[in-house]
């Protein structure tokens, strides 16, 4: 449901929201950025329209999320990062040593997600969270404090 497909307009209308240029600009910014914090989305929107501020961005993202056009994940310690919903579901691997973020298909977590459901009846929204640790490059550099235990 990208602005190009037009489906986003009916998604808004079905939920009683008006289609506005501002909502379109924010949705387009999320799709251009693929990963965007509200600050990054603001910067992208401001390339096309002035007079938009951060609280407008937050309010607009809330509307777009409530009608199912964008989702968010928690990658850093600050503001959430927003995605368009037609993005493939993925998990963010965050390296605490170098800050690198790698996206992997959400399916790699299936055994974990299934076990939580079967054993605890808990349905996991795996794309909402991030997995923290050390990336391959940092482990190779010996930057990871836990490198010894990881290597066994
Ligand atoms: Zn992502
Ligand atoms: Zn959240
Ligand atoms: Zn790293």
C-alpha cells in the first residue's frame, strides 16, 4: 500500500481520516528512507514542504500507524524507527560495539517464536524488538567483551 498504489487513501478514509498532502508527504518519506526516526522523517519532509515541525510528524505517524500504513521498531535507545508496512518483516541486529544495524528476515526467529507460543501461549511481535550483541566484524577484531564465551 504505497502512495503509488493509491491504497493508502482508502486506508485513511476507511478509518475516518482525511487524505491530506501532509499525510502523503510523511508516508512517502517513510518509504524513501525505509528506516526513519521521526527526526529523519522530518528532514525528508522538509525537503518538499516547509512549515512542518516535529510534533506534526509525530501526530501524523500516529495516524498512519493506527490505520496500518506504517509500523515501528525500537532500534536505538531514543525514538522509534518507522517502516512502511509493505516492507518485508525483519529483525534488527544491533551491534553494541560499532552501532551497526543489520536486517535479517523475521523467519530466522521462527523456532524461538514457535517455542514461546507453544510453551507459554505468548504471541511474539518479533519485528517490534531488536536483538543486541556483537557483529561479526567486531568479534573478529576482538572488540566483543564476550568474544571468548561466544567462541566457546
Ligand atoms: Zn527495519
Ligand atoms: Zn513500540
Ligand atoms: Zn560491530
